[in-house]
């Protein structure tokens, strides 16, 4: 058992003293009538002298973040989920016993206050305490006032303390669900139905990623935590639901960096009778909707760039984007040997399973183009080799009808004119198996039930996936994914 610090010992003694007074040091239900921000907003512009003729009463509750004790009267700051508000407490208003109870309070304690709204001579909206209720004794002191919780790793590990001490962290925590709710309202109004699909799956499908593997004891079978939402949602198109989406956690057994977390929130949406263009229009409209209804601005400072979401957004093919940067036109017919020669000239060295023209095109894009796509850009026309679930372009079957949305040099969405030909789909799955045999751990399994579903007929459709965490990073102007996930995956420091 760890040793307590001097402050922790004192706080525990105070807790027992409170209990000796017949008060539970860890409190009970407390009914409040108002929040700090609402009070401050309502009374901020009321002149000081007008409060003499007012008797507005409010009951608030929250954590003590600051105390200035001054004998028979004191000030303290109470913080609830909305804001901080100043409290004035006097022995003349609450009596000696209650005031002595208050004097045992420490920063971090949770209390309730009923009092009269007033304004100090300096113009600060304040509650004059008439009733003081001890609710919870904090047995640990908060981080030092002026520095707070500044160690980044500690902020993520102890998010609860981070939320107490850092206003920006609280703002992000409340902004994220507003963004998600805005997306849901938007999609619902566009005629989509939100659904839920399995997290546990017996096949690796829907994306190129290494999975987390678990085990089902009763069935004695290994299972994956899903890496994507795609195939179950497309089964629903076959079933006639026509416009569906899901916002849910997916899991990829990969590294952690400022833009990746092993578990993250993904939204996928599928619309019958739509296509790639339809998904572009939907995406631009959705981002604009969030900007107008949640953040109320169109320009964002993100990762060192000024991002303007005003449309129309740029649309360019992958081959044209590469040609702009390095002068090579991959639209022209090209042998694998020629592509490998060009790759070597540009210091690109494909893995064994990447020794195809399509993979080499993608490697050129990743090296020379991706980081340069700063303003919102729809990049379309991916090689068929890297898009096993996508319909081929009817004019050039070497490429597929797919786009990725890039903002600030980072991918935000991945969309397709969906492949609904079961014969072609089975051939693509079989190609994935060949890649797996060549060492590609991210290659897909064959899902024969999905092939059977397609054989019943899936309508032509557009589909798209959005990284919700990265989307939240943009709209809250944060440079790391850990700022927008309340509990990011962390290294085990106890090993």
C-alpha cells in the first residue's frame, strides 16, 4: 500500500471530523436549480446598483477550484460542467457552525450552495451564500494551481483530472458529442437509417488492416474485433433498407501516432442508386452543416494550415495529381517492369505483394502527393489492386470509382461506387488471398455469405466511411487524436 502525502493525511483527518459531525463526507443527492454559465450570462449586463432591488436566488453545485479565506468572510470559486462562478460566504449569513464547516473545505471538495445573485464592486457576478452544503471530501489535492496537469501523458492517463483543470479539454469533451449529434441529425434528414452491426466477426473483411483476435469460449472459435462496418451494411442494401449508416467503434491492431489510435470511431454510410459523385455531394454538405451548426465558422487553423471549408472542393484523379508533382503519367498503359524501374528511379521500393502497377501508383501518391493536399480535396481514380470492394471504372478497368477526402494532408473519408457484381467480387476476394500468401497481413478473407447476398442483387450504390475522431480533430482544431478521445490507448506503465 502506498504512503500518503502530508496533504492526503490531513484531508483524511478532515473527512473523519466531518463524519463526527453527523455529515457524510461523501454526500447524497443535491437538487440544484441553475448552472454557473447560465447565471453569468443572464446577469453579466445587469448594472451593479440594480441588484439592491433584486432577490434572485439560485442553487448550484460543483467543485471548489479556488479559496480566499478572510476571517469571518471568504470567497471561493465553484466549478460545474458549464463554467466557474464566484461564491461569497460570511459567518453573518450562514452562522458560526456552517462557517466553521466551510473553513475545513479544501480545493477539490464538492459542495452545494444556495444564495442570492449579486455583483461585486469589480463587476463579477457572484452568489452570496445563504445555505452551504458539504457534498464530497476530495482526499487527493488537485495539481498545483498555476501549472495544472501539464504533462501530456499524464493528462491522457488521468483524463478526469485533465477535465477538472483544463478548460480546453472540457470544451473538446462537450464539443465531440455535439458534432456526432449534428451528423446523426443531418443523416436522418437526408433519409438514412442508423443501424447497429456486429463488433465480433469470424472473418477479416471490409478494410486493409491487421485485426485484434479474441476467442469465443462456448463456440471454441477465434474471432476478430471488426476492422470496418462495410459488409453487414451492404447486406442491408440487399435487404431493401436502401439508405443506412452506422457510427461505431472499430479496432485495428496497428501503431499509435498523432492521427491513429488502435480503437477509433468510424461512420460508414451506404445509399442505394447513388454513386461516387453522390458521396462527394453528401460529404461536402455534411461538413458544411457541422461548420454552420456546431462551430459557426468555415475557416480552421489546423496542423499549421488555414483550412477553408467553403465549397466547391477540388476534385482530381490520383494519376493527374501524381503527374502534377513528378511528371509521370500513369494513365498510359504500363508494364510492371516499367513501373518498377520508375519506382527505383524515385527511391520507392515496393514489398513483394506491392509489385504491381497499381500498388506502385499508390506508393508514388503517398510519397509525393498526399502531404500536399491541404485544402479539402476529393482524390479519385484509385488502382483496382488497392480497392478490392470497389466497382471498376467503366472507361478504364485498371482503376476503380473510389475517392478519398484529404484535408491538411490527411485522409478524412474513403468512398466508393460500390461493387455489386458477385462474380467480380469473388475474383477480388481470391486476389486478396493470393496477397495474403505473399505476406500481406492486411489482406481480406473470402466472405461467401456476402457473395451469396450479392447474388440476390444489390442495387447500384454509393458508400463512404468517415474517421469521426479525425473529423473532430479538425472542428476542434486539435493536432493529435488523443485530444478528442477521452480515453486513448496508452502504454502499460505497470509492466
